[in-house]
C-alpha cells in the first residue's frame, strides 16, 4: 500500500493530514486510493481480449490447440470471446456517451476510406480538458468507423417520395444522416438538423466539396485539413500536369518539372523488369546495399520524394553499367542538365516532406493550427514565387471554407486575441468564456537553445520564439483541440489494413468497427475491473458462457 501511494499519489501525506483533520480523527478516507482487485475471470477475459487486439489475431486463435498449450490463460471459446468484446464495446460507448453529455459541445474529426465496395466513415470526438497540473490536454476518442449503409426497407419515407427512387450516396446529406444517427442511437444525444450546431463546435476534415457543403448547410465551421492543403501546395510548386481530352489529345502541356518527373518514373519502371534489374545489380560494388528502383504512386506525393531520393542513390550504379542497358532504358536516363533540375526539385520537396512529417505528429507531438500556419509561412517565404505561386498554402486561400474561423483560431492560439476582427470574434464566440476578463497582457516566450533542426522544427521553433504568451485571463477557453489535420483518421485506416488482411477479407464491417473502436479507445477500458461489471450484467440477465 505504501509503495502504491508513494509512486501513484506522491501528495498523499498532505491529503491524508487534511482529511484526518476534516473527519475528526477518522482515517478511512485513504482507502479510496486502493482499487478493488479484479476477479480471476475478469483478469482472464481482459488478457484474451488484450492479446487478440494488440497482435491483430483472428478470433479462432483462442481455440487453437497450440495457443492453449502455451498460455497460462484459461481456455475460452470463440463465441464467448466475441460476446465479451461486444459487451465491452457497449460499455465503452456508455462511458463516451456520459462524457459527451457532460461536455455539451465537442469537435468532430472525420475522413473516409474505401475498400472494395465498402466505404467506411471514421468519426472522432475531440475536446480539451485540464490535467492534474492544470495544463490543457487534447482528448480524441473514436466514435465509429463503420460503413455508410444503404437505405433499407425499414427507413420511413416522407410523403411525396418514391422508395424506388431512393438510394444512398456520398453526399453532404448522407454524411449528415450518418453522423446524426450515430449520435442519437449510440450516444443518446438529442441531435437533429435544427440544433446540431449547438453540439458540434467544428468538423475537421479534408477541404473537399462534400465536407464544405456539409458544414455550410448545418452551420458548423470546417477546420480544413492542413495536410490536404500541403499536398495541393506540392502540386502548385511543380506546376501544371499534362491533361488530355476524351479523344486522347493533349490539351495542357506539363511543366518542365512534371515532364522530367514523368521521364524518371518511366525509367524506374524500366529498371524494375527482370532483365534490366539483372543488369543494374552488376553496377553495385561489393559491400554496397542493392537498392531496388522505386516508382511514384500518383495518389501519394510522398512517394515522389522517395523516388527522387532513390534516384540519387542509384545514379552511380546506373552509370557503371549504362552501356549494357537497351536503348529503351538509355533514352530515359536524365542528362546533365536534367540531373541538376532533379536535385533542385528534391531539395525543395524535402522541405515539404519535413512539414508533412511534422503534421503527422500525435500525442505530445501534436501540432495545433498555429504551428501549422507558421510552417506554411516558412514554406511560402522559401518557395513561393511568381512562376510557381503556392496558392493553397496562403492564409486566405480560396480553398478555405471558413476563413474567419480558421484565422481566429490561429490568433487565439498565438496569443493575438487583440487583433481579432469582428467577423472573427463572431466565428469563435462559442469558445469565449462567459466571465472573460479584458484583453490579456502580452509577453514574449523565451528562446530555446540552438540545436540541429529539420525544416519543420525550425519553423515550429520560430512560432514559439515569436509567440506572445497566452495567459490564464484570456477571454477564450482552450482551442488546442481544433485539429489542424484529420491524420488521426488516416492512422486508423492504416491500422484497419493491418487487421483486414487478405485472409480476413470476409470480415463484416461491424466486426472491423468493433476491433478498431476497442483498439483506439483502450484508455477507457484499461482497468480489468470493467470485466467484473460485464460479468455482473450478464449474471443479472441470466446469460451463461458457452464454455461453462
């Protein structure tokens, strides 16, 4: 007990003395720091569920003879495992429902993922709260990652509408229906089209037409994804791409940069063939790592940086055996002038890549909208030009759906509340503290020691060096949870791909949603005692395990 108190509650002596004085000598108050030990069955269930989720294992793993031979956990059946996992999911949903009702308002982060013919929509709830040290901490919990279902026969149809003409698509109305149904049926919130703006503070997502239409129609500001804008900024820096009409006629010539990148991509494609790779292997000296050629993936601009970096390391091996390649390869090898241009493109894109990686940070490395704005300003200072204007990275870019909201959040996070315009004040009025004091005093943050930093780290450091202190008497509550990106959804989809391997393609969406929900929200069921609650619920309902 003393070790537990010393490590987990270092201030227990002061609390003990205070409680002893307030209870006239009764000293039982400290018992609240000792948690009831979970039952053997609860620990066993927690162990199985945690093992299955952490290692992305199939449910049948619990019934494997080898598994049962090599574990100390008591054997359970696959059906029992699924039953308790579903009950655990409902228990966590109940906890989240209580949180959302207590908060009254919160933000949403959303993105979509399509696999085969299923389109999943991920929804995270986010909010800021004070930790034990009084510092603002951002919380992000997965509400759902499920398929946007088609309209079923049970759905009522309004007068004047023909059921045969109804279908489910990916429009703003469909997204709204998906969100409202989730909040009403699962989280028991009294949300409808008239009051949704009273619950949702903002929606963070890509700056695409459907998101913009959704936010505009329901009166909720869109916090555009800065990673999406960065991707568009990369395309700005490279200039126009080649465009063809339906007949295959070129209607837009590519820029010199894109034409050269296309040429290099074709070269990498040639080098991946069995014959040409056999020749290229002979160009590596003994002890050198044989690097395989890498092609660009058009949908992922980061792969372009990978291809250019790989080219830099393949140049010498290619030059050693260039005379052995067929003409189809030699014609695609960049000449001296093109090599210089590729070096320039690579240097510029590595700055963009540095910012992209910085925006991917989560937890303590999470970047707020002010930090993202500083990084964009640094890119504009170094790479914006008349020939290649970075339109999408500018503060008031046309792609920004609610400029007043985004600019106001940046000013609040940077301590420049005094510079808020009247439209910006209106856009963030829900964040204003009712008993707010006058404008806060301003100060300058202390400079950090000089170290070797990446492009993004330098830009982020400058944002802290120049940032005016945001004091406790600020007129606005924390806006740190107003997400700068929707990358948390992208990380969730990457996790989904690890779960839904080619051997588990037949997994139904509800099961995948359950696995992702429990993995993403583990902090809400990290105590083994929660299974004792579930066991008690089952006992009260007369539910018996299959293996009992």
